C-alpha cells in the first residue's frame, strides 16, 4: 500500500473553485450548510481528497441551481399585537382568512390574552374559559399552535398560579384543543413541566415537547410521558408520520444543538452540526426525511 492510502486524509469542498470547508479526519457523514447564495443562480461544487496538501483524487462536479424569488405579487405588512412587552410565540393557519397566533399580549383589559385569531380582515383576542378560566393557564403563556384542519387545532404552553389547592407558584404543562365549536382543556397531569411545541399526524395522535427533555404523546385521548434520555430544552417537534418524529433543542448553555428521531418506540440522535457560537436550535421542519433546522442568532 502507498502511505497515502493508510494515513488519515484531508477533505476540501470547493464552490466555483473557492474553498468552503476543509476537514481533517472527517467522519463518514458530514453535513455542509452553504449560505449567502443568490436566487436563480447556478453553483458548481466539488470534493477533493488531499494528502500533504496534494490532491489525491476528487469527486465529480455537482451543479446546483438555487430557486428564484417568488413570482407571486406578495406585499408584506406589519401587524402589531398587544401593547408594550407583548410577544408572539407561534403562528398557524388553515388559509389566509383563518390564522391563529399564540403568545403573551398585554392589553388594558385585565388578564393578558394568550390567543389571537385573524379572520382575513382583523385580529381578535380570544379569552375562552378553557384557556383563561380558573382551570386554564392563569398567569402562564401559550408557546405553540398547530392544526390539521380549521376544526382541529391545538395550543400548548404552561400555567403558573394556584390551581386545585396547589401553591401560587406551581407551574404545569398546558394543552387545549379546538374541535370546531369550542376550546377544551385536555392537559395531562404535568406538574413542573413547561410545554414548548406541538405537532400531530392526525386528530388521534398528538406530540408535545417540554423544556425538561420529555415528550408527551396523546394517542386516542390517552397521554403517555416519554423520556428522551436527555434534559434538553426541546423547542420544536415535526414528523413524517406517527412512527417517525423529529424534535430539536439545546442545552441550557445553548452550546450544543440536538435533533432526536423517534422510531420503533426509541429516540435516537441524528448527526447534525452543533449550534456553533452558542446559538440554539429553535425550530425544525421539512417535507420528507430531508429536513431543515433553524437556529437563533
């Protein structure tokens, strides 16, 4: 054997002849994110294998053309919800005349509403008993909203206050469901939990992530608490089916991002880039098992 065939090599990736990435002793599965590309533009990528800075061999060239900007005549407008210190945590809509926003919206009408609805013309604050009543979230926030139709929608978050004889500083995970007629509180018993995101494959299969590393699964109206084997802050959940679920999150230090995949009743780590620079993974979405993770900066 030649020495270069048994000594660890260096791999270099180039775009249009310019070096994008150089890896020493690269693992077999390495993901490269390339940003700052122009729309409707073609780029040529090529991988080179080096030994002592000398090219040993290279891959065939791969040409990729980026998508063009939309041809639709969209005009973006800014809508303000609530007053000072309001925040939007999640959005979901079935069409342009049926959109829900969740968060914390300060108003001059007493208890801040957590749910807002857009009917195509105006935003309306919703203060339903199931959410804002004595058995609702009280002083807490809604963090995420998801639906599978205009008549089947879920919101999740956390409650904070005295409920059922508990002390005033008790926190609990909260879930409410819209059935086309009314909102209903369908929360599991989750004292000390902080619910962050929600996704469903059907009206009988609901998934909720927490800030404590757990996932709650509701199957045919029965809740089950699943351990992921971590204590990550899982900020988002998305799936292909009830048998293939992905969750994204990060440690409290924000130094390491994590994506877990649920198959065959087990959670396994997906090989992704760490959240370099201390920026956390905040959301995940896709249309197939090729997904994208976004992070806050």
